[in-house]
């Protein structure tokens, strides 16, 4: 597939989550019933559901956004130690529990969702001319550096999703988790 890496990780899950959120901002609509008649959104949903299953996350997007999958603080010890190495603070040391980790995840995910709306500005533009094309160029000039500056936040979010940085070959996701193995570029083009 043109749009898919052969090896997927928690950052892939995050990217696919943000992608579907851009298409369908109301997560209450993230059901096969509600998205089934829209192939681009439907296949994005199936892919995200497969990644949730692969990482052992319940398919409960509101709970995911709240970080409710974070239940075993010990599992995050390597992440915690790395964070302390970057920012050691007595008050931070006092908050090494599920509630604090969930709040941390929820806060960073909320920020990343908001940044994605900025980064996605003009993302659907296939062709432009004149002043509109110039506006698109200027937005792109600002967004490209920002895209790289949010990577440390994406890394932290991914590390909370998978502290061991577990990866999955696409073929395994297709075979074992029902990952939608379609040419999404072609589906998007047909639907446009």
C-alpha cells in the first residue's frame, strides 16, 4: 500500500487517531454503523480499531482520551525515570500515580489534537492558484517546522500507549486484528 508503512508503532496509532479526528471530530460517530457509508472514514476507523486491539486498548475513544488505559504505574517506570531526568522537581516526584499519569496523557493529547487542527489547515487542498496558492505556501512554511517541534510530545504519548515501543508488521495487523488492507489513497481519490 502506498500510504502504509510495513512496520507500525504507537506513533502510527496516534497519527491514525488524529487523522480520523480530522475527518470526524465527534468521536461519538466513530462506529461502523455511522461511518459505514463513507469509505474513507470507514477504513480509517477499521485501521484504528485494529491498532487499539493490537495494543490491548479497549475500543472506548472517550476513555482513551482520558488516559483511562493507564492502570499499572509500574509499567511506566522507564518513561517516568526519563521524564525525571529531563525535569526533576520535588512536586513532580509527589505525583507518580495513575491519576497524575492520566492527567499528563490527557493534557498532552488535548494539546496535540489542537495542534493537529492547525497543521491540517489547507490539508484538503488539491489545487490552488493566485493569492490562495500563495496563502497555502505561507501556511505550509509555518506548519512544517511546527510539525517537527511536536515530535517530543508525540513520543511521550506513544510511550504511554506502549512503554516497550512494541511494533507490529502490517501483515500481522491484517491477519490477526482485522486491519483494513486497502489502498486508502485510491479510496480517497474516488470519494473526492
